[in-house]
């Protein structure tokens, strides 16, 4: 057998699968004729396991395998790899098997013949061919991957062209360079694409570049490309791509962005130009000499300091002729290398002296060894001298206390600071909107005459500078369009505003005296003066603030004393048992220790329409005895106005309008010079007015007014509480009945919605969650009433207590306060309320200490349409005290259980509701319900037996 050993087979790892004769012969021949690594396996599963554990280059398998076929093995392998060469052979070959093998993905199909030698040699050659094809495919794939990686490089744009120069592909970097649909230009000539400017030259350059590649050569070109977001300079390079025969198959065009390099070259050229311009125009002068002082370089701008041209400088001689002899010590320069800030004086071509600072350093530039840099500091020296003078002026300003003093200092120092004799300062008078001359030099008066005041309307030079806040310098003011005195001898002039204070004027009878230094110094003098004027204003304001702080401290002291009084009154009100105690306590505390001159409390007499004094304290010297205080909003006594309006009445100064009303004369004659009257109102009920007098005008500032107004509310609340307390203790009461047709009453609204009659007979509970009310339903099924109330905004919850088809009892949680709780704040008790769709009837008990008209007033304000239908005076036994003692013993939960059981009919005989039913409505267990009931009963009996005191019964005939 001819040897077929090759490098491809020697380096390969081959798996041979099967146990037939030709497979065994093929495996033996492969081992003998090559150095290939051969793995022999008999089954398909063993072959797959070898693939999982070993890197395999080729598989050769027989069609007939235990429990499967070679075609099924091929299918299983192709599920994981499509590139591995697989050869399949069989002695039972047929077209059906061959077709199935090809469909499964075999690389080659071997039909086993009766010629073993030729068969094995052919199989070896086919194996080598399959390995070579796999290697070539892998190489092509790797090259394709490398090209794709290069093609998709985001750093540079790449185009692929057909051999004729038409576009076929473009990478993402190139796509992002243009705002165009790249797909629409595929197939267009490269030189016509939207990446390039629309001009003939660029198109021709790119076309020549593509032609270079078509001719088989490399080429490069630089193109300016206008991108979507920037302007770029691209360097294009073309490369022809040929096949195995050397035929051109495509052209690759790559780009490199050289914008930064181009910009750098441009900046370098611009920098060189800048240095040339700088040397020609800078004010410092640079000179280079040799050791003998002969010039090797003269800066082109030498005329700025010396007035000579560069050639004229050379003609003068050596550097010593220009800067003077002995400018520096040469040995010291050799030691230091550079000598800085050598001051010297030179004379320019026009004969003017200049003060220079010279730096000298050793250099080696062509034939020069010494470099001189010269800086003109003449103006700086002048400025330093003027600044020294201005420092003295600033020190003088520190001790000035008025604007006039500062203005005079400015005028006095102008000559020394600026070298100008004519000067003046105008100060602004805000009251008449004029600028007034505050100070002027004699030279100004001699040249200009008397200085008039100037209206600040911006029409002349002085007021224009002030109004526009603009400094104006004139070479000759006779050329100014706002000059109002053409006869003035002043020629050069400066008008500089002093902030909001005025204007500084400096001038001369000569033309053009203001150089840069003089202008700067004049501005500096004006700024210094403005700062001094600001300081004077600031100190003046601080002194005024100190005075205001003192006034505020006085007011705070007064307020602290008043607050102390208020605290004393609050403590006293807590201990007061009656209205009389409250009134007298308040008046006495307000006038104690001279806090206020006089105070009194009066009540409103509706019949006489007057305010009747109830309690007073302090020194009124019989003032109240002279007054019949009418209730009126006119200029009557402040207590009458407060009673009429319900608002605080303040009279800051009684004497301000002495003839306006008689009460003012009576008050001022008794040293009552300011008055404050505040209403005593609680829960919309008036309990009178409190009126306080002071012996000084303006004694009641805003904080004191606020404190006393709040005190009025506190007093009214204390009076209300005392009256409610008396109501609980008194045995006399008045029962009043009202007919209310106002549909806004909550029970009327509910009766209307449910079309029934509702009755409240007590049992309201006020909790954080709202008011709970027990109501009896008549003339309607309870379920219908519950349904009607469920959708109402005013009812937050409805609970059935007992009832059926014709009525019952409900427990409602209302979204607004119930009338019973509001009446309780006024010392009255809502005994019952019956409401139907047409209106309601209220039965209210009013204690003897509470005026019925107050309750009627409250009901009238609460409802728009009421009628008092009955009023009876009755005596009540002391059971109210017993009732109160019972309530004190019960918790809120126990009271809730008791009332629910009562309105459910639990205590009636026979019972209308069992304990279990009541417990279920309360959402508690029957055991808990009975425990609550027994506890309540025990407390009730304890109050009855332990605390009850017999009351004498009054018999009437």
C-alpha cells in the first residue's frame, strides 16, 4: 500500500467509530502511515464522550453501529458543531443512505467495496482532503473575523467599493459622519457620496484616488469633510483587494482624522506670528549686546520708551550711551546669572525723562552674551507719589463726621494729589432734588465764578454725571454739548459721581491735562471720598438704629410687664368662681403697679342700648360717672364703639381731635390720653367689653393690642365656664321650645332624605372620631332609613340598635358637630329634638344663670328660620349633681355600652333586645357586655347610696 502520510494527518486527532472489517483496517493503516492521534471507539455514545473530553480534528465512522446508525451520530454531532469533518462509510450503501448522510451533514461519504487496499488508500486520502478543507475554512473564517474587526473599528471610517469604484459597504463610524440614508447611496460612485463637499476639486481628487486602487496600487489623499457635528480633515488611503488569480475583487478605503494635527500646525504658525506681533507692540524693550556693549539685537518696539528707531539706537553707540555707565557689576552678574529691577533714569529723543527698571541676564544667542529688558515705570512712580498723598487724605476722612467736612478735605487735597488747583464738590439734596455746592477751591471760583445750585435733571455736565452715574473727562469742556457757562475759563475738566452723595469736579485752565495716571488718581480720590461719605451715613444710621433699639427695648420691657400681668390674670381666672370675681380680678391686675391708669369691664344693655359698667379699678377720677356710654359706631366712648362693632377700638391720642366728642374732653382732663377697648366674645356670644386707659399717648402699640385682644378672648372663655358651672349648681332653669323650619338642621336633612320622623332624646357622645347620636325612627322601615342615610356626606357611619318594619333606634356618627354639644358650651342642654321633612322642634333647658336671649341669639345665628314657641321657668332638683357624679364614675366605653343597651330596649320589660343582640351591635362578646352592665349598675347604686343627699320637696298649692 502506498504511503499517504502527510503533515496534515500527522498533526490531527481522529476518532474512528465502529467495529467492522473496513473500519479496523482503516484504523490500522492510519496508525502505520501517519503520526495521527487515533481514538478507537465502538459505539456512538463513546464517540460523543470522546468529543466532550478531547479536542478532535476529524471523525470517521461506519454506518452500522450498536443500537444506532452512523447517520444518527452525525445528526447528534451536528447539533453542536458544523465545521468538524465527518466521514461516513458503509458496505451496505444505497442512494437512500447516501442522501440521508448528506442531509445529516457528513463531510464525505465512502462506499465500501471488495477491494480493501484501494478502499483504505482512498479513505486516507479523503480524510486528508477533509482536514485540509477544514483548515482552509477555518483560515477564511479567521480572516473574515479580522476584517470585520477592522471594518467595524469605531475610531475610523471605512468604505468597501466594487472594482468600478461603487459603494457596497460602509461601517458605523462612517455612517455617523453624515446625516443621510446610507442605504440609498449604495451602488453610487464613491466620489459622489454625501461624505464629501459638493465641489469639483474634491470630487476629482477622490476619483483619482479610486483610480489608483483600480490600477492595483495604494494611494492617499487629504479631504476636508463637513460632518454632522463638526468640521474634519480626513486622510484617505485606498487598498486594492485581489483574489488568487490576482484579479481585483474590491477596494478598501480607510480614513484617519488628522484634524488635530492640522489644527496644531495652524496654531504653531499663528503662535509664531503672535510672537512677532508681540515683540513689535509690547511696551517693554529687549536689547542684546556682546561683552563690549555693541548691539547684536534691538527690539522693533524700542521707540515706545526711547523714541528712537532700531537703526537710530545702533547709531547712538553702545548700551552705555543709552542706559548710562555703571549700570551693574559684571562680576556680580557672572555670579548670579541675572540681576533684576535695576532702577535708572534715561532721556528719550524728545528730551523727556523716564524712570526704567532694567533686568540683565547672561545669554548665548548668536553673537550676543548680555540681554537687557527695560520697563518704563515713570507713571508708576508718579502714581506712588500721588497714592502717598491720597493715604494722608484717607486718614483725614477717618476723623470727618459730616458730609461738609469730607467735601472740604477733597477740595483741599486735590492740588497735592492730582496737581490740579481748580476743584469743587456738589452734594445732593434729596428733598428738593438739587445738587448744592458744598466746597470749592479759590482757583475754581476765580476761573468759573460763583457756583450755582444745580437741578438734578441731567441737563448740564454736573447733573448728567450724577444722574447717569458716569465719570466724564474732557480735554476741553468748551467742546461739550452740555456746557451751560461758555464764559468759564476752565478748559480740562473731570466730573466724577460720588455714588448717591453728589459729584466731584476737578479742572484746569489748560487743555488736555488728564493723562491715564491723572484719571486713575482722580477716580481713586472720588472713590475714597464716596467711601467716607458712606461711612458717615452708615454711622448716622447706626446711631438712629441705637435709638430705635432703645425704643424697642422700652416697648419690650412694657410688653414683658404686660405678659407678666396676663399670666397673673390667667392664674387668677382659674381660681375665680363667679363672673363678679373675674371682672374685678382683671381690672385690678391691669392697673396694679401703675401698668395702666384705669380699666373697667361693662356689659351690653340691649334695652337701653348702652354699656353698663360692672367692675373697674385704677384712677379714673370720676370719669365713668360723667359718661353714659351709648352703643354706636360713631365717635362715642371707645367702649360703645367696640360694643357696636365687635372689633377692637384704639384711640392712640385722645387729644388729637379734642373737639370731636365730649368724652375726649372728660378723658384728657383726667390724664387718660390713650384708650384701647376689646370685645369679650366666646363662641360667638358677647360678654361685654374691656376698656383700658393709659396716661401717655401711643401707649398701645401693635404687640400690646394683640395681647389685650387675646386677653379679651380668655376673659370671655372664663366667664362662659363660670356660667356653665353655675348652671350645674342652680335649681332654677328655663325651658324654651323652638320651631325650626331651616332645612340645614342635620336631623331635618336626615328626615328629608329618609322620609321619616327622627327624634333625639339624649345620648350624644363627643369623641375624637366625631359626634355619636342616638335617634328614634318613626313611620318608616329601619332598613330603608339606613339605606337612605348611608349615602349622605353628613353621616359617616350608621349602626342599627333596634327596630323593624315601622321604626327603631339608630346610632349615627356625624361628620359635623351636633347641636347638643354646641349648646353645652353656652350653658344650655338640648332635651329633645324632633325632625320631619317639614321642620324640627327643639326643647332646650337654660340654667337660671344664663340669659335666655343669649341662647335665642345663638339659635338665630345657627339657623335662618326659627320661632320661639314656648318659655317656662322651672325648678330642678339636685339630681343634676347626682347625674354628674355618676358620669364622673363611668368610662367612655362604659357610658357607650349603657346608652346602647338603653336605646336598644334592653332595660324594658319585656326586653326588646337581648344582651347577645346588644353585644353584637357593639362588636363585643356577650360576656364583655354583661360585665360592663354589672359594672355600670354597681357604680350607679354606689352613687345613689353613698353620695345621695335628701332634697327637701317643695309643695305648691
